[in-house]
C-alpha cells in the first residue's frame, strides 16, 4: 500500500481533531499499553513540577513547549499544585520505561525511575498535544505504560565523507530523542578526514581534517570528476562537550567511532610513519570506496601502538560512554601482504594470517580501552580472528553472520545493509537523488525484526538491538540526510520499541500521514514521499 501524504482528507481530520487535542492512537512509536480513561481532556496547566533528579528534563520539556507554542511554563520543583509532574518512581524496573497518566483527579503525571524513561515519556506527552496552538492546551485522559522492546536503539551518522555543523548534530539528537532511540553512533574518522580535535597528535587536524577536493557523482562513474575545492573541518573539544551535554539531557548515549586499522588514510596522511610505506606522502582521500583500491591501513609498528593507546585514551577521557567503537571494517589485507615489516611482525607474534593481524589490532586497542574502564564495539569483521567475547559485534552483513556471532557467544547489534543502510535508495523510481545503490523500502525497514528467526529463544538475548547507518558519501547537506532518513527512521523506531504483536504496517502508514509528515514540516526537515516525487 502506498501512503498519500498529499491526500486532503487526513489533513482535514487532523485539523478538526487538533482543535481539541491529539489522539493517543497516533503516537509513534506505538506504546506497549494504553488505556483511555473516558474522562474530559486534561488541561496542560501553567507549571512543570519535578523531582530533583529530573530538573534538567523539566527545563528540556519547558523549552520544547515554548518552541512549539510560544508559551513558557514555570518550572517549580515539587511545590505548586496544578500542571505537569515529572515524578521519580523507583518501582518502575526499567529506567527507560515510563508511565503517563492524565486524569481530572491527578493532572498530568509522568513517572519513571531514570532520566531516559522521563525523556521517553516527554516524547509521548508532546504527541498528545496539538501540533499547533488552537485554543487551550490539553491532553486526552489516558493511562500509558510503556517500555522498549530492545535495549539498544541507535542511529549512526558519518560526519567524515561530509561534515555537518554542531547545530545539525543537535537536531539529529533531537530526532533520536523524539523517536525514543538511546544511542548515537558518531562516525568521526575515516579515509576522507579526521573530524575531532586531538591534543596528542595535532597533525590529525592540521593535515588529516582536510582533503584537497571531493569526487563528483558516483564513485564508479568513469571518468572520475572532482570539484577542485578544499573541504574539511573538525569538531573542537568544546563543541564535543557541548554536544555531549545536550545529548545527556535527552538520555542519548554518544558512541564515538575511531575507525582502525583500515579506513585510516587520514591518519597515514598525517603521520606516514604509521603506514606500511613510511617513505610515502599520502593524501587524505578524495574519492569513496577505498577498500582494496588504495592503501589505507596502519602498519603494526611500535609507534602505531603508541599512537593508538594515546588517541584512544584521549577519546576515552572525553566521552562518558561505556562503549567506544573501534571500527575494524573493510580492512584490506593487500597492503599488509606486500609489506615485509608487517609480515615479519606477524611471524614474530605467531599470527597465522592477515585476518589474525586485524583481530590483533582490535584486541590490543580493546586492552587500551579496558585500562580506562571502557568496553569495545567493532564491526563484524573484527571476528575474522579469535576475538574476546566481551567485544560487542556490530553486524552490517546478513543474518547468517549475526547468528554465527550469537552462537559463538558474542553480543550483537544488528545493522544489516538490508534494510538498515539508509544510504541506499528508498525510492524504486529511477531519477531519485543519487544514493550509493540498493533499495531499502520503508516497508522493509518497518517489518525488520532484529532477532533472526533461526535463533533459539535462549540465544535471542544476544541481540541487543539494532541501528540504521547513514553513510554520507552522497549526502552533502543536512537536508539530504533528512531526506534519506525520513520516514525510514520513524519506521525503525517502531521496529525497535513496540512489542512485535502490536506492529501494523497499514496503521503505521496512517500515522505517518497524520502525525509524522506534519511534524517533519514543523521541524523544517526534508523527507521522502512517493507522492511528493
Ligand atoms: C561500507 S559498512 C562501509 C562504509 C561505506 C559504506 C557505504 C561499513 C562498516 N563500512 O565505509 O560508507 O559501505 O554503503
């Protein structure tokens, strides 16, 4: 079934309904349980009261309401009577769960045992209010008890292939919060640039953050064309801290990724002595798809391991996340095979092949991270050799790889190319704005189940959740990112949050039309529609 956002009827209904309040039936992702209380709608009131643990979330809610309605509610601690109450309730076991009750007797009470639960409840409350102010603000009388199906609900963003300003990163974090995601995977380094300020190795920024020019069109186009314009940049430590604080209020954990030992061209451009050819002057990559095409690997030299320990310690000190992502994907073996020093190193360490060396790098870095009490996440290729079971495997291949990893005893985050690569087309029509290749439809994303059918229930707990990846080779501006993620990100939010038996694709399309398309517009965000093409 196609959804028809420009169909007039839903909009008329929406206008009519919203003069009173929004319908709980439209909430996305759909809550686990919801009961209409059959009472009159409950006025929003003039105050937000809160337990001290939720002071920052009270201010966040106040700002959201002010943005949307231009009216500033008072935040008053627990004193006062009417209005919204953000209440700490330790009896709610899951800190991401919440209870929202709006009734004549109690007013609007939002209860949770943790920051993330309150933030999730706030997103539901926002959707119970009209999108535009049309008279008194009130919410329907309901009781909602809600919790996530999966513990890991993530979105990734590649800020290397194209670089996005802090304002957009914050907007992206707002998208995550709205959709009740909890993890932002920030892909900060790659062949085409190093995007975070480093104190320990300044050439990573002086040289590694800039490329001479950028490829135009698809990387397989012949002949290749370039734009001749220097491109780059990086986030300063102050900017990173600002983003971390912004995310923390919204209950979003930021997992930084420093991608090694492949995807390292920006590193070896800055410090050629860490490459398999120290005598070479490397340039930061200007094209895409480097795997097995251009040398972009680290050599296992003593200075490389000093570099890795120092850099990962600096990252570990900056980011509060329990997990740090070390990359480990698409590490070409060609350049290691050709390098006598690397071959010598492998012999000396008893590493039987280049896959084992790849794992050696990851294990070594996992050890450096453990010194800082951090755990490691790597792309599934890190399992090519014998890898420690504490490392979480992020699987971008098929279900088969995920099943193999789970059976070996790894914990897995699912991010399969099909359907969770949002750099693939969501339109089946030729002539859509350039994407890498492939077709990941909205429906495929909605129907995606992170748990492979062939896993036994006892093995299914190995699947922590899932994430969509947003590689930005063909997304030069925020509006293109928006266009690629919406509405697929909205579909993923329900696949990760809502109990499987409560999912319904036709109903979801209805909610996209009536709740989300108007909201994307409210946010001034681009989105894809079949009808709008
Ligand atoms: C593979 S999947 C990559 C990225 C590219 C992407 C393009 C993975 C971990 N690495 O470097 O951007 O394909 O779809």
